[in-house]
C-alpha cells in the first residue's frame, strides 16, 4: 500500500536480517509484537520492540533544538505515566548506568 511505501521511504519501518539482532536473539519472533506509532507531522515516533523495548524519537527539520527536546521530554513523561498507570511499573533506571535498554549495537544506555 502507499502507506507502507511512505514508511519505507521515511525509514520508519523495521528491517529484518541485522546480524547483531539475530545473534542477540532479538529477531526470534519477527515481525510479530513490533510497531511504530507517529504523529501526523512525523515529528514524534515511538518504536516498540525493535532493538530497544521502546524507542521514543522527536525530530524536525531546522534548528529549533529546544522545541525538539521539549516535545521529547513531554512524550517520555506521557509514555512513562501511561506505563505506570497500566502496569504499576516504571522505566528501569540504574544509579551507575542510567536508563537500561537492550540494544546490542549501542555503546551506552542513554535517555
């Protein structure tokens, strides 16, 4: 469909076959249990169960870094609040390492 083609063109769809993900056992249920949600402007996205359990992205063209960061901060809080409300759990945080994620191709956990 044209929607799927647009998502490929925007580089929003997951790609299977990454040797790092395969070796970490992260493609064993591919493609079930994964999804991408974004706003109409495609300036905010949430990827679910790709490399990270949840990847929250804020982006836009131009140089308004403050707007991008503010959108990201609001979104992280909204997702975190929703997770807490529905499951009673919070994002995993370690005093030494920060927020923990499972991506085998990243150097350090980041927020």
